[in-house]
């Protein structure tokens, strides 16, 4: 059945959206922090526990067989959603763990004193603090690229560093959770490719905010690592993944970062041989099978909605929100508002803003009293907030069930701020 994005019919598939908050209908606009879950995902998890629960890859009884098959099928569904090979998908708890996986499984083994890691001032702390720690452990140097007034990466600074420094890793966000900027990944990949030296430069993409809003084709993106969180794309908390280019897995350049049962082929006192199966080599200990099943159900749900339509829906919401917010003189929007000549606006997923003379926490509290849930603060992008001198911002962020009437409720809620602060 085709369900219109943002329609009442679609909202009704998400049980929590029929809740009331502060005696008002819930208007949930905090999807960049985490999305709500459809009944299909909730049922997939419940069905797994009530019908199939057993440990995977370990037993020779029927339930273990079923559980193993469901787990493997789920991994295939998730990989297919991202147009990746199943062996290229490493299950992780979330984006943060996936990025840490690259730090421990790749960076610690390949970076040395004098090497350079390039990241940007636009990053979430997950793609920032991890590299500060790697720099401390390996002696590599951390370099940052700046952001312009429209919230776009200063690519000339990246080019300059690629040209003049021994760069080994570029770690960037795909879609910013603060400015909504969609970074031009193809252009950046090409730039990196044109500066490849004898020791290759690897490219990591933080996909936490792109996976929920646009079609991801891992092979077409042509990055070495892509990290994502399930909970931001309608799946349960506690599951996400790291996509790794197969050649890095086959060559052993990317190593496991967790060790123990499950990921081994043979264990002797002197030495352990890891599992030759690329996928299993990265599953140390018992995985969270039910959450992986839930993530596969979420991928299927999104696939049926069609990610091209999800992106289009998101663009319309961004456009509508920008149009409405620019009519409020007290508001200053952060991030791209003007498209580049001949291009679509490079912004998805959220609109964040400053409200003149009113702290973002007050803005969000007043909105909450009207049932409108938004986020306020630095959104784990303190370096970006400091870079521009923003004390804190308020962010409305969208999902497949968000409608223009939700944005209207936000705008109505914002009118209340004027009344409260006038009196
Ligand atoms: C761009 C970005 N990267 C990384 C993360 C971290 O995600 P998680 O907390 O699921 O690991 C977030 C979460 O908001 C994010 O928006």
C-alpha cells in the first residue's frame, strides 16, 4: 500500500505519535536526535523475542538455526538498503561506535607521528573527539577545515591541506546535524583522489544524518568508511553500522577492534586465527540480534516508502520551514538558505535558528508547553557553535511522518514566545 509521506495515515503507523504532551497533541520535531518507530519495527522485534530467540552461530538446534538465518537475512536487507555487499557491513551500536571502530581498527594500526587527519569545524563530537584521541595515541596531527557564512565547508582549505600536508585520513560529516548542510561528497572524493600519494588517503563519512533522509549508494559514494545509526532512521536504539570498502577488509587493512568469541577461526595459546568470513570477523560476542532485525524492518519500511520520495518530502519541509521562519524578524536561521547557481539547496533534515535575545532553552520550553518537541543547545557541535559565536540554537528536525501542519504548529508556538517575553 502506498502511504503519503507526512499523512495522517502514515502518522498512525507510529504509535507514539498519538500521544499527548502537556495536554496537547504531540508534534515531534526532534528527529535528528532520534526518530520514532513504526509498528512494523516494534512488531519485528517483539516477534523475534516471542518466536525465535536463541543465540546465533552457536547451536545445532532449530531455534538457533532460525535465529542465525534471521540474523543473516537481516544483515543482507540492511546492506542492500545501502547498496553495499553484506560482507562490507559491520554491525555497530551507533555512529559513535562505528567511528571509534575506524579509530581502533584502522587508524591506530596505520597512523604514525607526522601523519595528518583532516576533519572540519562542522562535525558532531563523534567525528571530532575520536580523532583528538587518535592524534594523542598515534602522534598524528589533527587539522580542521573551516565553514563559510552559509554553513558550507571551505573546500579550498581542504585542497590546500591535501596539496601540502601528508594527509592519511579525511573524516567529514555527510549532512550536518546543526546546519543541515549536505556536503558535496562526490566533489570531495574526486579532490582526494587527485591528491592520492603512495600511501593512500582514506575517506570516512559520518552518515548519521544522511541515512535517514536520502538514498545512500555506498559504492557510488566511493568513500572508504560510512558510519550510521539505526535509531535516527526508524530503527531501535543500540544498532547501527559501519560500511567498509571490501578491499580494505580483504587486505586486512581494516582490522577487528573487538576480540573474543564468534570472530575466531582457531584459538591456540600462542596465536589466534580470525574468522575468514569477513562479516563474522567483526562480530565478537553475542550480537543484539533483535535490534538488527528491527533495523532490517526499518530499512524495508523506508525502501517501500522510496528514499527518493523521502528526500523530496524532506526538501519540501525544509523549504516550507525556511519560508515561514524568514517571516519572523527575531529569527536568524543558521546554515544554507540560498542555493548555489543552478543547484538544489544543499540542505536536508533540519532547520536550526537563533531567536534574538531569548535563550534556545527558553524557546524550546515554551514550545514544549504547546506539545512541540524541538532540540536546543549546541547539538554536540560545540566547535561549530564556538566558531560562529552562537551560545545555543533551537533545531526543528524532520522525518517521514512530519507534515506541513507540524511546521505550522511550530510557527504558532513561536508566536507565543513574543507574547511571553513582551509581558
Ligand atoms: C552528524 C552526527 N554524527 C554522529 C552522531 C552520533 O550518533 P549516535 O549518538 O547515534 O552515535 C549524531 C547524533 O546526533 C549526528 O547527528
